[in-house]
C-alpha cells in the first residue's frame, strides 16, 4: 500500500499517516494538508466543511442500528511542531519527513515525526474510510495551529460541529484517559535593541554556542529537570563579566512550546582576552555538565572565531538582556495538591529571537489554575518594567476542568477492562489540549482524550509505538461500537 509503512497494522491508519508525512503541515502552513482532507471527503462522498481558518469538519452517517445513538466527535489537529537536528539540511516546507521503522517504533531521521497529532488524523480517516465498522453518527473535527496558540479552535464555528460526545486523540500514553488539562498563554517579552559601535583595532569576534541538550515538550517534559539553553545563556553572560566584551547577537530555541536545546551568542572582545574567554567557557561547560549530569548530560559549550563585528549592543541594553534571561522563570512553578506528581503551573522561555529593532523572548506559560497563570505573567511583566521591555499576551486558552460524571468515561473503562483485563487509568495532563476551548464552544458535550504511546514530542527524537497505535485504534473502534 505504501513504500515505507505498507506492512504495518492497522494498514489504513499507517497509510494515511504516511500520506501526511509527504505534505507540509507546520503550524501556520496547513493549506495543503487541509485541502488533502477535503479531497479525502470528496473521494469518499462524505459531507464536509472547510472553514476560512482551514479547519476541516467531515461527517459520516450512523451505521444500521446506531441511528438513535449519541453522535460522536473525533477530534485532533493537523499541524505539527517542526524541529530538526541543528546540523541537518532539511526544509519542512518542501521535504517529505524522513520516516523509518525501528523495531516497534516509528521515527524520523533528525526531525520531528508529526505523530503529535497526525496519528489522530490518520485514525479518524481510517474510521471514516472503513464501511465495515459499526458506529454512531460521526463528526471528525481537524483543527489548525494548535501548537502555536490554538488559533484553529478559537476560530471554530460551533454550529459546524454537531455532537454529544467528543473523543480527543491528542494524548501520548496508552492506558490513560485524560479528563482535564492545563490552560496556557504565549508571553512575548520584547526588549528594544540599542546599538553602538566599537573600534575594531585589537578586537576579535567569536560565536559562543550552547548545544547538545535534550529539549522536549514544554508541558509533558517540563518536570524532568532538563536544561534550557536560553536560560543557560543568561548565566554565561554573567560569567563573561570582566572581559571587556560586547554582544552583537543572541538567539536560541526553535519553538515556544519546546524546551530550548540550543542558543548562540556573538561576542566581540579584545584579542588579548581570548585565552581568558576560553578558560571561562570551559569552566562554564564543566559547571553545567555537573549540574545536569543526570537529566541533561550532553550539554556542550563551544566557541569559534568569525569575522569582526563592531556594531554591538549598548552596555545598558546588554545588561538588561542579561537580567531578563537570568530572571525570567523556567520550569515547574507550582505542583498540584490534588494529584501527586502533577505539575500545576509552569513556564518555558522557548525562543529568543532577534527582530529588526528588538529581541523577543517567547514563553509558553501553562496552569490548571487561571489565577496562577496570571501570576506568572505578572512576574514577567515586572521583569519587563524593570528592564525597559514590554510584554504581550498571545493566544490565551482555558484549562479543561474535570467533569464528575461522564458516560463516555464509563464506556471506555468497561471496554478497556473487557479487552485488556485491566483498569483504564483516569488522569490529567500538564499540557494544553483543545478540550478547554471546545468545552466552552460546544457546551454540554461529554469529553475525554486518549492516544497511543508517543515519546519525545516536539523534538527530533519523537517516536510513535506501532503496537500501541494498533491497540489504541482497536480500542477506539470498540468504544464506538459500544456507544448506543
């Protein structure tokens, strides 16, 4: 059926997943994948709606005997986080994802895989295409720009999405059904750039790079104690005091919702201080290697000479940038008192980007308590006021609150027990799901979230378990059969 995944089961699921890996679908670039979904609906003679924001809704009638059953919404998002290994020559706008099978795991060579959340789309298409399955009336909702702020679900017209039960397929651990999640917001702090010039005589310029970090999902893996390259760069700036140097460029990270695994600084200093610079860089690398020897042991700090740069940041502006990077919060901020081990609030300064006239530092802030999310934003606002920066909040999305009663939850628990002889775990997640917005938009809809085993989401190490995908798909089909 397909060149790479044709021998995997369920065949239709992996067929559609492989088709998606050939189509660009980074957040904000979903036009082609949205059109692909529309063409699928046309081919299978199914009713569809393509919204202006490129969300796609596809409807399929109930099979015989299910005409009076509650209508089920299957939901996922079509966009993916596009991150690659630093040295890899790869273009997410033109190149097919380099997928391969590694035992029980599906991976991509040096890039994110897009199982988050392409596997939800693939499962939904497989169900729509299979006329042998028994199921209630179905609405498949595939949204855009989930990863960068949930713009698709925010723009959704709820009148286009009929349904009584919603099954979100954006979870990443088999055997767990999620019933609540954190809300979040993108906090963009912008520091105006102030330039000055230095004399070039006796000066040299080096690029200092922090790399080798694991990175990771800024929600799911925020509690694993991993280093953030942007935060480390703030500390490195402090170590460089006394060298008489100047900053002309600083950037790091790739995506706001991924833990930064690389940051780069361009630094001009007197040539007679280069040996001291080498000593400070080496000492800094040794220090952070010790600190993260268990959680992030691959950290590397390198320096390489480049052409002389004499247009540099002013001393005041460079100091303010250092203060921001040192003070801006990172990692878990509060833990849940109700669920042991669950992060309640966190923040991740995922991207430091040089724009034309300012440096932007974008943080992904998450919390299952809206007031705590606001408190983190207030702290960053205070940092901005002290350093002459500004703060903008973008794409604020709500938490999904636990529902004491849920019929679909009970159906899933019963089916899971029958199929696998063990209890389905009911849990919560410290990551943003679209269920928060959907619960607001769709009203009294019974919601739950499931998914197969996915590791390393939002990193080039992202992997999808093949056997888990098969089991979760079979489970989903059996749940649909059991809803009457």
